[in-house]
C-alpha cells in the first residue's frame, strides 16, 4: 500500500514538473522575437520602373565571377523561356534573374527582378543545423561553404525558392545564392553591383527603415500608380529586399499567400520542446520502468531467498 | 540745355538691361548650350551627344528642368512648395542629381530633418526615368543601344560573345520591352 501511494505521488510530481518545463520554455521562445538590426540595409524594387534591360544580371555575373551565360545579357528571348512550365529561376550560374509578365489590361509588360530577399529572420538560417548561414548587421544573409555539409535543407526551407545547389561540380559542391555583395561592397558602404548597374533606378538602396518610408511616399504621391502594399515589409517576417508594383502582386508572380510572420514561428514551439524531450524524457521513463519492474524484481528476489 | 553724355549712357544701359533676362523671369532655351555631352557611363557605353537645341523644340523646359528655369511646374506634388519658384542659380541636371548614388553620403542624407526630397534619383536614374517614357510615347529610340553605343568593355560586360546569335542586332521586339 505504501509503495503504491509513493508511486502515484512520484508520477504526479514528475508530470507536473515536465508540464511546467514545457510552459516555461514555450514562453521564453515567444518573447524572443527579432525585429531586425536597426541599421540594416535593403533594396526597394519598383516594378513600374524596370524595363527589363538585364543590366543587373550582367553586373551580378561580373561581380560574383559566375560562369558565362548561355545567351548574352542583351538577348531578350530569355523572357520567353519556360522550364518545366515555369519562368526562369535563380540557379548555380545566376544569383539574380529578371522575368517578364504580361498583365491583362496593361499596354506594356512588367518585369520582376528575382534574387535572395535577405529575410530579417531567414528560414534557411534557422533550418541549417551547422549554422552555415549568418544574418549580418548590414542586412545580408551570407553563407559559409566551409561548414556546409550539403544537406540542402535550406533549399526546402526557403519560402522564395532561392538557394541553388552546385550539382555540376563533383569536388566542390556548394549552395549558390545571392549574398547582397556582402564582402565586396556592402561592408564598404557601397550598394550591390546590380543596384549600381540599374539605369532606371528601379532598385533603390538604403537603410531598410528608410526604404519603407520611401515606398510609402511613392504610393502616397502617385495615386493609382501602385498597389497600396510593399511586398516584403511584413512577408515572411520582413525582408531586406522589398517590392512596389503597379499591378496586383499575384499577377507578377509573387506568392501572396506568404505568411506575415517568420517561417521560424511555425516550428519554434516544437523546436523548443526538443531539448526537453532529449534531456528529461530518458530519465523520466527510465524511472517509470524501474518502478514498474520493481515489484517483479522483489518477488524474484524473495523467491530466490526462499530457494536458498 | 546741355545734354550730359553720362546720363545718355546710363539711360542706354538701363534700356538694354530691360531686354536681358532678370532673376525671377523664365529662362530662354537659346541661352542654353546647343549640345551636352553625357559621358557619366563612358566605361561601358560611348558618350552620348545630347542635342539640347533639338529637344528644347520638342519639349517644354519644365518637362526636364522641373521648376529651376522659372517655368511653373504642374506636378501637384511639386507645386505644394514650388508654385512660384523663381529661376534657380543652377539648372544643370548634375547639380541636383548626383552622379554617385546610394553611397554612404546619400544614404545618411535622410537624417537631416529639414530634407524634403528623400527620394531624389541619381543622375543616371533621373535621365532614364525622364527620357525613356517620352521616347516610348514619341516613337523615338527606346532600346538601350538606340542611344548608347557599347564600348568593348560594354560588349564584354554583356557577354556578346556567348553564342553570338542575335547579339549584334538587338531584338526586334525591344521597343515593347521598354516602358
């Protein structure tokens, strides 16, 4: 009888303790929401200004020493290319591309530049178990090839389908992705190569907080010229690269179902429980097992004593 | 009665001065240079000889110079402050639109609480944003090489050697790519 009460008390106590641990851990993760570095830089892409000249693609190719393109950068037949029913995407040979979108009811098509959006709380970074990604105070999301194990989880995690893998190289495979010209330009206070090359100033470089104001001013001062939304101000928890568009964003190939909170938030609570499961559960269930088998052991012992 | 030659001279000067442009009045396009050489991007592209005289006959001064030549700007965003702005001391594009854009000095310029123009394009942006829409509307050349001949460095930059098909001659539908 005595042992039964003890066991019940032990079970009650341990359950309460684990529940308390879960709640306290969950609370801690909720409080830790990252608003972004205060002076982080960004780029505002104004689709109403882009004319599809592809100068940004050429500038990126040169700056990042990427392989020569299949077609010259002033060949505009690339806008008609379809790969498996999709328009062109970033890949191991190009960190940025421009696609053309015919908009019903508009005389001229729109062009959209695609590259890494450099999220405030990047999904690639949080998904990487060797910390190959870093969000720098300047605003770039950079990649460290030296620690990468090539698991490609970041490619699955990225909500914008940006990181690409260099499958073509058997001996130095790595993730290939826009790094905001971090080492060559951003850390020196210079705008990325694509921004400097843009003749239309469709790309505006500045502090992210300033760019939000610039975007709002353009919308306010040009009534009817833009959709009243800055894509990337809140999408995926906010991105360093943001977009203004004169046509609804879904017509220019944007994913408008993008959540307004970091992708990390969907797994934060679960991930917070993992360490607890790994540390508390083994001891807890080992204890249960020992208690549950104690009676049998004692009986066995008694039997053995009786036999002796 | 004796006529003072000095008074005659002074009267003549006064009369002559009346015909000259005075501050506060609009400028005349004939005062401007006939051509302007635009060579800010002379690395990738050959310099452009811009005929100011020709363009001054095709467009109004304020279409490019906003309020600085003393002609009233009609943009509702501009006339909030510049409804009666006189002729400015500088009218050249590069005096307001800087050749260097997005460098630290421009990025932090917004910290000045008295600065209204927080979204002023640089020189290259100002040219293209103003020129291209008008060129498209008036069927003037609107693809890149219509105004800018590529230098050898420019040809290398755009990788014209990559499968040279169609590279020498810009795509026919290029006009429609431009806005």
